[in-house]
C-alpha cells in the first residue's frame, strides 16, 4: 500500500473535486474531512470515498454548489433541504444553524434531507464543543444491515455521535455505528484483499463469513450486540425514526428513501445543548473530568493495558499518522490515479 502525507492527499483530492465542478471552498472542506477520517484511523470514511463521490457528481445524483436552504423553522428548530449538495457541505451548514438555535433557546434541533454522504459524524458534533455545548448527531443510510433475528437488509448502519466537553480532560467523542461494523470497513477489507475478522459480516443466507467479497453478493451486517443484538437493533430503529422519518428523507427500507437517495445519501438529525444555560459550565466540566479520571482508575482486565475514553484512540492515531503518513490500499489508489488521469491531474 502506498503511504502518502496528509497534505499531499488533500491537494490531490481537492484538485479532483474542483475539476469535477465543486466550488473551491467546498472541495477543500470535503477533501480535508476525508483525509481527517484516514488520519484518525477510520479509513472507511476517508479517501476510499472519492471514486464514489465522483460517480455521484458525474451522474448528476450529487449537485455541487446547489443551494442549501432552511425550508421550515421555529426559534429552536429548523428543517434543511440540502439540494443534493455534497454531504459535508450540507452537514456543516446544518450544524451551524443548530448551534445558533441552541445559543438563543438552550436546545437547537435541526433535521436535513436531500443530503449526500456526510462522512464521519464526529466533525459536526464536535463543532458544538467550541461553544460549550453538547453536540448530538445521527444519520440513516442505505440498506446494509439485517434486523436482529432476520436475514434480509432492512436498515442502514445508522451511526450515532455524542460530543461532550470536559475541563482539563479531553472531550468525549462517541461516534459509533448501530451495526457491528461500519459498511465502509467492509469496503476497505475488500479493497485490500484481506479476510474480515470473525463475527462482523454475514453471507446472503445469514451465515458468518470472513470473505469480504460477499459485500457485492448480497452479504450484510448484523446489528451491534451479538447475543444481545436487539439493543443495537433498537438503537438502529431509533435512528431511522429521528433521521429518516422525522427529517422527511425517508426510512432506509422505504420506496421514499430509495427514490430520494443515491450514492450513499443520508437523512440527518442533530442537536446542540447549551450546557451553561442549564447548569454552571465550570461545575459541569469538573464533574465530567472527575468521571473520566475515576473510570480510568479501574484496574485493567486481563488482555487490556488501559482504559480509554471514546475519542482517545482517534487522537492517538492522528498523531501517529501525521508523522508516518496515511496508508491507502492499492485498489483505492489505482482508482484515484485513474480518475486523476481522466481529469488531467497528476497523481503519483
């Protein structure tokens, strides 16, 4: 696999998007967020997505530069129509609206539809941290997950994200799929030609498999939780209601959704909570700091070296990859090179 610096990948990705008609600022935003996903170890949401985004733009399913607008609004709530712009552009706009609502009304709630794939949710939930707010976000997505006890695709991977500010400690950022794994992780293993770990994927009949090629042959993901997968199933249904039914994007297994979504669109739900309007912000951060420190003080169980708060693994991986560079699977890099050649962009 080639190993490439983050800055170099950003420049290449941005050039590709600009050549496809994406406004410069938007091209830089999307490129930066894709590379950030790689840096934090989430290759599933990184530059492996560039070819898919390019196909969406070329077919007209994704409309760079299209107007993003608020179509319904109250003092504390807004409904955003993304106009099928790039998801990162829509989601950043929507979270800014959400934060402004929360500043005035303690809680801001925004839903968005007609929105392409937004990438990792942490980006937008973490925007609230700068304002001493709790950021919450979820999206539904295309069918890749069976309900608990079933063997047909009925749900998306349907992630949830919570960003919680702290004081002296680093913030907690929980960004998780409600399926056992994110769909994009299967894509990464397929591109690398590597076997999957046990227990994360099923073939078209619902049998466990480590062969990622089942991704293209009707395989699917189970819900989070193993023998208690009904818990992940319940969370996934919750996301369908909030991000799909409430936003108007449609739930993942509906004709409404399929008619609206293409190339990985998302229905979006987000909230911002202004902590200082509910309790003293310094006291809150002190409580959170104390919580994290006491949790970490638990002696590690056998096979573990330490206890990590959600968000810590990503921060550590980012430091490592900024130094070492980003590893990109050969198949993905070949696709990016081919795309660059078509667009007269030099890709090494």
